[in-house]
């Protein structure tokens, strides 16, 4: 069966109040990879608070974008296409015009309610952070959704008219007008203080732009938004920075996104007020939101329960490695050496085993560096910067980098964690050399600790596998563990 037949292509056209985006996905159902991603800043919600209607120029821009996205979806032979619209189209007096124009292009638009938006945003965060426990805030152009997530489920949810394109009109009412409006809305809806002691998970392009600004200011070594934390004090500082820098300096910041600069101050104001009235003290950025939530909602319970990091690592290992089954087998083979490690580390070690062969096509001089690149910059979820550093260290060592910890690993994880990952790397390296990447030799051999010895037992019929190269790697692993090598 071909990869195309195994993994149909699905796509979502998301008609938001600020942008319209087409994303095409292909891969495992639990965490498909993004095959195509494009947005147009149509600004459908611009001026909506004043006029109640979508501006004609925005309608025209949206029509052009939808025509292109429909054509791209056809060209990419998308199997399932879903078109959804949110607050601007929902609230505008002429929203039906855009829906009609989409219909003329063969697109059937689902008009999501505020509750639908909130549910999808909450599910999107749970898709990427299965153990999320807090409040999801999804800031769009036309509305703000709040969602309580806990134990893998969406609980209370609400939608408020504080989209970033509406905020300027509220703030024009004078100092403190926005804060008073948010406080009143949260109080009346029963959300005041609901985030006390809980993180606020941030969804939405304007809040992600704030995080990118913070990364830039701090010279943060990992350009990955997913899971990036910011405190309330950080948000206050960022608001001062935005006010002082001006648009020209902000445009010079890499990856900030010119279309978001105009809304940074308003997005920060909403966030600062939310933290104050919800009672949350910390924020965590989620790169997953409404679109990913819609995909996650469509899955059965068994598929939802799969670990997204392991699913993605297994798929990547199969795609880039030589032997599809080898990663899981390798993990089982080295696991007895690390039986005392907690489950959180065991899953990172499992991911490292699944990705252990990703460097084989690279120039031999750069295989170890390739391992770091895959771990640090891969599109992984359900893993934080600390976990990425451990994964990178394990791959670096397993691919021939030895026991060094190249920058920026030591800035992301502590020495004890990196030492554990180095040991994983040496164990993976031994298993790969012994087996040649196939199942038989691992099935017929075992690693075990015996006092101060690291024993490699090999069934007699295949004892010849223990050659000079295997012996060297056996001794390297034993030395890293403070043991002597024995057979």
C-alpha cells in the first residue's frame, strides 16, 4: 500500500476575522504533518465594531484568497476539505455575502458559533498538550474564547467580543476602558478568578507575535513557539517595549510577521487584563488552536489517546530511517538499563530510539549535527525545551557526536539530564552497530547490569556478531555508565 493511500490529505480553510488561511495535512491521524500552509490578512473584522459590516475591500480580498485556496486544494488532490468561518462572518450584517461567494467557488462554509470556536480551541491545545490543566485563551480578530481544560477534556467555555480588531474602539473610551469592560464581562459570565493558580494557554497569531518579540529580546536559543512560557511580569515588560520601539523597529525583528505588528499593543492589553482578572500568573504558548482542534475532535477515543510525540517520532523515523520497525525494538532492547527512570524520561528515550536513524542520509561528518537539528527544530508537540534538549543530546551522541553537549543544549537542560541522554545515545549506538539496523540480532541478544559489569548476552548461533566495532561501542557505553564491559 502506498503512503498516499495510507494517509489521505485533509485540509481546512479557516475564515477568521483577521486572516484567512488554508492548511493541508497529511500523515498519521493523531498528528498529521502540515503539507501546505498559507494565509491572507484579509481583515474581515476591521471596522466591524463601528459599521456592523465587512468592508467591501476586505470582501474582495477574501474572495481572491478563497478562489486561490479552492484551486490549490484541487491541485493538491485533497480528499477532505472543510471550510469554517468565525466571528467576523458570524456577526457581520453582510456575512452572508461572503458565504455566497464561497459557495460559487464550490466551498460550503460552516459558520461556527462562539461555543464551537471555544470547543475547537480547547481541543487544539489538548491535542498538543494532552495533560494541559488551565484556561485556554484564543484571541482572534473578532472574538476572544476562554476554555477550561483538565484531564484531557474541555469543560466550561465562553466567547467574548474582545477580538483584537475590536479592541481599539473599546480603548478609545479612555484609560482603563478595556480593563473595565473585560472585568465586567468576566464577572457577569462567572469567569472572574477562574484561573487562580492555573496557566493561561495562549492561542492566536497576535499573542504568538508577542512571544516572538520576547524570544528576540532574550536571545532565546530555540525558535519554537510551542510550549514557550511567559510570566505576567514579562507581558507587562513587552507592552512597554511595543510602545517604545515603534513599528519600523518591530518590522526588523525576524519572524515577527508584519501583519501582526499593528495589533501587538491591543493584544498585549487584552492579555494583561485577562491575567489580572482571571488570576493566572503564567502563560504557555500553544501553536495548536482551532484548526488542529477540529481535526482532533473528529478522531475516535482510541486515536486521541495516542501520545502525539511518539506518533510523530515514529512516522518521522519511518520516513527518514532505513528500517521501519527498528526504533520500537531498539527502545525495548536498551530499556532494561534504564528501568529506574520515571515515565516522563522513558517516553523521551523512546522518541530518541524512534528517531535514531534520521541521520543516515546525511554526510557522515554532519550526522550528529543532523540529530540536533531534528530534535530541536522538528515539529514536535507534547515536549518542552528541556525535553527537546535531552532528545537532541541522545541523537547527537548516538550519531557519533560523543559525550559533548553542543550549544544550546546546556542552556535548555541541566547537566544531570544531559548526562542521562548521553547514556541513552551510547546505548542506541551500540544497538545499531550490533544489529545493522535489522531485528534479528536484537531479538537474539540482551543487555543487562550485573554488579559493576555491563553484560551483553548474545545467543551462540549469532555470537560472531560481536566484532571489533561492537566491542568498542560496548566499552564506550559501559564506561559512560561507570561499569566494565563483559559478554
